[in-house]
C-alpha cells in the first residue's frame, strides 16, 4: 500500500483495505461523480477515519458545553483559547497518542508531545508547559498479569517516559505535572495523553482558514518521508491485533530540535503580519492541512507535489499526501509578501517552499509533475463525511451483592500495615522516578511542579516588561476504574477532582479540555459508555462553569478484542489573580491546625449515610468497594463510585479560592485516591528534601496527630474517597477567620488535629489509635515502592 500509484484500479475491496466501508465508498463515488483513483481513496480514507472525522462521536460531542465568558476560541481549531486578562490569552489542548505508543513506545510518546506543542504554536501562542496523563498495564506480576506481560508493560512504560522526557527536554518546555495509573486492562494498550499550554496576545491569535484567492500556500519545516503513512486511518482507527507489531513503519519519528527551530520561525513569521492562516501537518499530514484549511475558509486550494521537500526518492502522490512526517506546517501568506516568510525560515535553516495557492470554487486540486493526481471538493471531504448513530446498549448487570463488598475490619484494629501497603501501591506511590526524567523548570515560569501542589502552576509574565501578576494552574484527572463501574458518575468525578485540584492551588477553575479514551465504537456497550460519559461531562462542566474548549476522542483502544476501561481524561485550567498566593500541599509549621473542609458536610449539603460501628450500611460498603484501599487490600473492585453533589464541590472551590486569595491558610490538599489518610501523609512527606538527600536544616521532619469522631468503621473514615473535601493547615491565629469564611460559603470546617514537630504520624478514630507510625517509615514505603521495579527491568 505504501507504494501505491494512481495506475492502480480502485475497487470496493481495496477500499476496505483502507478502512473504507462499502457504504462510504459509494458516498465517495457520489461526491466525485466517478470512481476515485488510489490517491483520492487514500485521502478519503484518512480524512474519514475515526481518528480524523469523529464519525462515531460527533452526535454525542455536540452536547458538550463549549461557550463561556472567557472562551475566545472553542472546539474546531487546533487548540482552545481563553482570555486570562491584561490582553493575554491561553491556548491549551489535550490529545492522545495511544496506538503509536504501543507499537513504538519511545517514538510514539515523542511525537505525541511534538504534535500537541505544534497545535499550540500554530495558534500563535508560545508553549510554556506540558502535562501528561498516562495509563499502563501492571508492571509487576500478579493475579491478573503474568510475568511476561508485566515485562512487556514495563518496556512500554520505560519507552514512553523516556520519549516524553527526551522531546520536552530537548524542545525546551517544562513538563510540570500530570498523572499515572496502572490497571490490567491497559496491558499492551497504554494511554498516552499529552496536554500543552501556551500564551499569546489576544490580537495575535491565528486560525487555520485559507483566505484570499491567489494567496500563496507555503510548505515549511522538515522534509517529507514515508514515516507515518496511514497512522491515522489504520493504526489509530483500529484495534490492536497480533499484526499490530508489523505497523512500526506507521509510527512517525520526531525531532525536537527541528521543532524548536520551527516554533521560533513560525512565531517570527506570524509577527511579520504576512501570515493569513496556518495549520499543523499532524494526523493525515499534508492531506489534513490542505483540505481543512480550504474547507474552513470556504475556498479551494491547488498544490504541486513535486515542490514539496522530500527526504526520500521516488515518493508517489499517495505517499506524499498521506505521510505523517513530523515538524511540518502549511501556511497561507498574503500575496506579494511571501518573500518575507521565506526569508524568516531561511534564517532559521528550515525548508520553506511555495507549493500552491488559494483558489475559488472550493475544489482541492493536487498536481504531480503538472498532472492532476487528485481533484476533490474540500468541504464535502472535510465536513460532510459519514456520521454514525452507533447502536448503544448497557452492558449486562454485574453479578454483585453485599457479600462481594468490602468487609470492614473489627473495631480497634491497627490499620498501619494496611496503610503502608496502600502507600506502596502503584496508584498512590511516589512518581518521582518518572518526573525526575523531565525538565520541570525550564523557562523559569514554574511556581509549582510535580508533587508540590495539587495542580501544576506557571507564572504569566508580561510580554513587554516581564512583570508577573497572575498565574495559571493546570490539572489532569481521570478514573477508569470508576468509569467502568458507572461511566456517568466516573466522568463527573474526573471533572470535579481536576477542578478541586486547581482550587487547592488557589486558582479559580475556568475552562477544560478532554481526551476521551474508549474501546471499539462498533460495540454497543462501548458507545453506551461513551454516551453516559458525555452526559456526566455535560453535567459537571455546566455546574462548575468549566466549558470544554477542545479535545480529542480515541476509540479502538482494544487488544485482541478486550477493551480498556472507559477513560475520559479531563484537563482543567484555572487563574490565580495574585501569583504570590500559590497554595501547596506541604505542612509548613509545627503547631498549625489541621482542618478538614467539607462542602457536603453542612446544613446545606448532602447527608451521607452514617453506619453504626460494626454494622456498615450497604451504601457505605458499596461505595467503599470501589476505592483504591479496597482494590489494594482486599483485591475487590465492585460497587459504585461515591455519591457526588456538584453544588458541594462548587462551595468547596469557592471557599478554597477565597481562603487562598487572602493568605488565610498555609497549605491545601484535596482528598482523593486513598482518602484522608493518604492526603495527610502526603502533606507530611512534601516538606522533605529530595529523596536520597538528608533533610535540610530548615526542612525538619513534620508529623501530624489527627482525631476523627466520624461514626462508622475506621477504614471508611480514613480511606473513603468521597469528594468535595480538602485538608488545609492553618496558623492558630487564623483558625477563627478560616471558620468564618467556610461558614460564609456553606462549607463545614472541622479542626481535626495539628501539625507536630516530631516524626510521628497518628490517626485516632473515636478514641482508638488506628494508624501509628513514624513519618519516615511511611515515606520510605511511599517513596521507593516503584523504583526497584524500574531499575531491575
């Protein structure tokens, strides 16, 4: 297929090999008024692929809230854009590179980062931060994972992490946060989702709309090769099989140094005022950039392929149009000013060639050696592709009853050993062995990097003066395990936690982006999961006022017919009005009060079922069975995600933002995976010096002594993952002020303990010490659990 020429006679059978159904082929014939040639078939196959056309998801995505008072550009462009004040905007987006990262982990991850960075600077914004959200199969053998599969998963993880670090570090943008999860369902089907953020002046945002009849079309950047051909249509739009290992040629090869040059050249060219439109050559390469630019602009386009810079000889029109070689852009310049753009790219040592022009009539004409290689109406190709109302059906009910749910320990049981095991579990344990491979502070904008705050935080510098006023906070979140149990509730929790994380850094959540990772859309149960997830996102984003400005759908995440968990990953951006008021998770001073803020535990909140000791209610047992503690300690994943009330989440967010703005609290950390106990422990761990280095003199160990009076089992009090809660530390002199502010926002503020000077960590429940250990012992379990696994691969 990679050597296809226009002399090949196209048949419906050849179309099927391209992923084009017989019905879709008939639609192509109708649009063209004839049979397509092989190049035209290739163009339709990538543009109408699931990855590029969203043909199975469009009908559901329309329900998402995409408008808001700060939204400058919503879905439909290379990235979403929001107004952040003072004439500046932030462009941000999250996308997946899952399938390539399975076939070739290092290059799959590097090109995923490279692609999302290009989406940002294509908008005219300079990238200043990257976050990643990753999922892998289990990297140690266990009940659901063989030793061989664990080794495979570890190799994938190692390649992905090295790829992300390599590209970001070489390009010069900090990787400042993200998340990592491990579940058996991601074995040999990793999820590699990357989010990038950039800053621009509001009046300097660029769009991908070809305008101006006769305006020249300019190819810039790296030369075109044969890498990545059909990456979008056949690799990213089909499930993995035994033959997937043969698809390595479909994975692009990235060059971060070339992309750095491309960034600087593009931004400089944009500043000349001669650029009319610009589009990244990402998925589907030259095909996508030419066809989408023409369609968006309501124009036609004509290009000559022999003028396209090529690094391989004898490339056919089919190959040139479908190549997904990296670090390339397509520009439309103002006629008569193309020399200005060519001069800029020559200065940066990059190819820049006028390959065509904008035309009227809406036809895309692709020539090769002066002869027509393809003639396709741009708008029907880009905007009138197939749209499917896929069948939906809820999966069969799970066979569960109360006997499957978590059995709480007896009253007075010492839970310390269980807690140590939980801290060492992959979901909870320190990810420093990942983040230490990333440059987290290049460009000197990072105010809170990995592990310092619940959200990553970057300062915003005035482009002219360099002065700093505001900061942006970013968080990614997703819980596939909860979405598997209840897709709608899992999606609501993902939005709520990402927004809560942003608020715990002191920022007001203002907008979101999503990356929706699912199995095959041809399975009714997968489409039911997808639709339920969309409903959850609509409900949560509307309630929390975080409109979706863009994102990505990744279907066909299956291996040998087995789907991953439905995994929507949500990225939320928030604004901190005063960059000096960033909140971090670390306890700061002995004697500070430890306060539990609960948006739902108030006179206006949800009244959660409170079981009597030794006789937990079915509701509590059902919800607790979905927790990380239940999975780790009992091997049970069952029940339902915790109940959630979005008005309670909003109350907590408002309260945290208000407290942070006036400097009333010392630290803030939300309660999520692992519950209250893990939140407290991580706040004790955070003040330490880097691992392997003795604690600094001004960073002496801090402990915590907490007393819980909540009725019911101690395990539920310590490890339940109900939302709308956060732990803050407060100077004793500020305690009354914090209580007053919390009361103002309808949030309960319970003084549950204090930060201590010694190395002791102690949680009491109704007078019984249920966890008691040195902080150092707990920290060792948490800090080093995954390191030997990685170093002994």
